[in-house]
């Protein structure tokens, strides 16, 4: 049978055990069996009370209850401390995860900035190239005009400041596969 003592809203487990001991009575030849009631209390440690030769367990009830009260207070304090430490660890973990997420976002945004600056630089090169072709063109024929317009449109599509949608490619995205 499992016994519990409730002290300061804490359940303290008590175990009882009966110990049978045979004693020899020197005045009588027959053996006498005595029954001892033993209480044990505790989780990782045990406190044990039992009948002794000079004092029965019933006479020890006041000291047992006093011990259990102190034990309950210590147990409650230990649990409160553990709960406080768990909450602190969880808060530190939440803060660490938040900082890690902010770092990831900053790195992602910085990479986007680098990508956009590289695109902007490449668009400047493309525009210079297109201007050079247009200004150094000898013959002004329709196919060259179509190519120049196509090149300007693709440059506007690629330019991070204009980001103009293309009728075939749509809006430029960083994960656009530029390999044919």
C-alpha cells in the first residue's frame, strides 16, 4: 500500500513495511514474534523510522511529522528553484534563437544587397555596351533595331532599380536560372 502525506501542498511518499523478528525470551523456552512498523520517506534518499527497544513508533509521531514538514519545505524550495532555473534556461534559449534568427535575416539581406549591387554594376556595363553598339552602327536596319530594343528590355528586366517585368521571363528573381 502506498501512503502519501500532504504537507504545504506537496505529496510526500511514505512506504510502510512490516518486519518480523524472532526473539528468544530467556525466561520462556518458546520464541516470540514481534512486528515492527517501519516508515520510509524520500525520493532520492530515505529516512527510516521504526520501533526501537526503548521507544515505539507511535511515540515518535511528533518528530516524524516535524521531519516531514521540514522535508516538504525543502522539497518545495528545491522544486521552486528547479522551476526558476528551467524558466531562465528557456528564456535564454528563446533569446539565443531570436538572435540567431536575426543574424540569419541580416546575412540574407546583406547577400541580397551584394546581389543587387552586382546586378546594378552588370546593368551599367550592358547599357554602355548597348550604347556603343548603337552609336557605332553603320547600317541602320530593322534587325539591328529589334536587337537593340530586345537588349534594352532585357537590361531593364535585369536592372535592380527598374526591375521591369519581361513578357517571357516575368519579374527577375535572385533564384532565376541564368544558364541556358
